[in-house]
C-alpha cells in the first residue's frame, strides 16, 4: 500500500497487489512505474510511505519479504521527486522497516495500541486487507421462486423494442427507472421484498437503463433524469429511422466529423439520418457525459453513501435473481465498487458475470478498464471539504 502525503498530512492511499514471486526485474520496474505514476496524479503529493502486509512471520527473517520489489518502488518514487518517509513491513508476528530494519522487528501491539490507529476509521484500516465484499447474502428458496415468477410476468409484457418504448412513455409511473432508483436507495437490503427486487432486476436488463440507473446511484437523481431523457430520444429515433442504436450512434459520429471538417461559413446546415430526413441528429452531449462517467474521465466525485446503499440492495437483488439475469446487476456492482476505489472487489463481481455469460459486453468492457489498473479521475481530485 502507498500512502501519499501533502506536506505533513496524508492525502491518499492506494492498495495494490505485490508481483508474483520470481517476477523479473523488468516486470517489477513496469509495475513500480505504474503505481508511482498513479501517485503523481494526486495534486500536491510530495512524499510517500510504502507499507507491505504479509501473512508470513518476519521476526526471525534475515531479509524482509519482497525487499527487491520494494527497492524498485522506492527508487522510482525518488526519481519522480517524492520524499520517501519510510517503507514498512507488517507481518504476522511483528512489524519492521525496510529503510532501518530492527533485529526481530517491533511488536504488533505498538500498532494496535496506538492512539493514531484508534482514530482511523474502520474502513480505512481495512484498506490493507483484501476484504472480498463480493459475497452475496443468503436468501430463501421461496423468495427466489417468487422473484423469478414476477420477472417472467414482466418479460411477457415487454418482449420487443416497441414494447420497450411503450413502457418508457406510458408506464413511467409504474416502472420509472429514476423513481425506482431513488426509492431503492431507501430499501433495507436485509428485508428486500421479491416484488421490489424483480422490478429493479427487470429494469437493469436493458443496457441503456442499466447504465442510467448505475450512474444515478452514484451521482444523483439529476444525472438519472438527463440520461433517461437521452435514452428515450434514442428509442424514438430508432423507431423513426428503423436503424439500430449502434447504427444511429455511428451515423451521428460520422456526421459530426464531417461537420467539423467542413462547416459552412454562415453556420447553416443540419445533420440528418437516412430514413428520417426531417429528424435532426440527437445532440449526444448527455450520452457522452454518461460514457465519460462510466470510464472515470470526470473529476466529479460519486456520493459514497448512495453508492454503498446501492451496493447493498444490488447484492441482495442478485442473490434473488435467476442466473441468466445476473450479469447486468453484477456489472453495476463491479462499477460501483470501482468508483469507490475497490478494484479487486470489482474484479470478483466481473468474474461472476463472465462465468455466466462470457460474451456480456459490459463485463468485457469493465474487465478491460478495471483490469488495466486504472483508477477514475475523481480518485485524484482534492475534496472540497
């Protein structure tokens, strides 16, 4: 774990896995360059402490575990201009320093009894340990069967794109994603009713609504409203043109490129899609905003309380869901976990989704994004309070 400092105060912490035993020095250097590069993105960070946690006993060791890799990381940190304040190893029976090792190490009680340690929030203390957080709660068989029956009823009522449009335009008061998300954040995950779980699961099956609801959980109701309006306009455009969503998005982007390359001097002219000459192209600024948020390209921070509540509800909903309907909410759980910096937990949710459907598009996208070790830009933003 790297703990970043701005002056004398800590300003961030990043947990990462150690290289596999026996990795070459070249691989160690690549990993070190990546993690120190992430540290460089924290505004004002100028010093660092490295902490290695291991299940091994270290009191009787001549050399601390992973000392070669630690040396590479410290070298990269100093080269990048950081002051290395210390590099510590916490083992099963003692703790010690890579910089000034003590024979036999120091007793772990010094950490547990420290006043500083007592003042650190529990969530922050758990950063050093891979808390899975991906386990699903136990639900009863009757609850699962009831949820499945309700889902089949929803599916019979909505089995075409036309029906999807009718649902969004005529039955918004019954299954409105925006209202449902706000309501769901107040549900008790330990007593989630099958009817509520079924409604939530049903709405997550559409990719556009899945992403809309996911981002609303993180960033608030207004984001859900904006993205919902964009989704509805896309559905209307699909019906008017007979084109698929992918074809519409591709046509929009091609038209924008052409417009940027040759805009009339008087600024006149309009874009249209074949099959609908009177339809102006949808301004997809909102859709682009949604994509940026999913990819973590914005500095606006998610609301951690909303995210944690959403994770609790979605985990129970997934436990109640039929296997085939789990990938969508599992991807939501993965992204929401990643948005809070829990990349390892996100990976576990993605593994579950891909075990069910190896070709599920969102799971493949997030697997590439999160598997690359990227953190969202808001992870580096300085909080305003």
